[in-house]
C-alpha cells in the first residue's frame, strides 16, 4: 500500500472510532441527569454561572496583577523622591 492509502485508512478508522465513542462520552453525570429528568432550568443556570466565572477569571487575574504593579511603581517612585530629597539636604 502506498502512503495515501494508509493515511486514508487511518483517517477513516479514527473518524469511525470517534463516532462510535460519541454515545459513551456524555459531558458529565450531572448534565446527563439534568437533561434526562427534564429539569433544564437548573441546567441553564449552571451553564450561565460557569460562563460568567470563566469569562470573569482572566479579568480578575489581570486586574489584580496590574494593580499590584501599579502599587509597586508608586511605592518605588515615592521612595526615590524621599531618597533624592535626603541627598539634596546633605549637600
């Protein structure tokens, strides 16, 4: 067999395995039970809150790190001003 035929056979086998395993790979037990019981309101609320937390976490982390660096910069600038004033007084 040439390389193209082997690649085609491997690709077909991979897609067939994925299609076979799709029924096995349900998202999570809670989601599966929520859909099966017909209680979709709690499922929708769960998705809402998970999206809110996933979207908010990067902003919270970047904001916290940015605030930390701004505070460090201000402390450093204040300390430089104090050091500069003490050097000018000694001359």
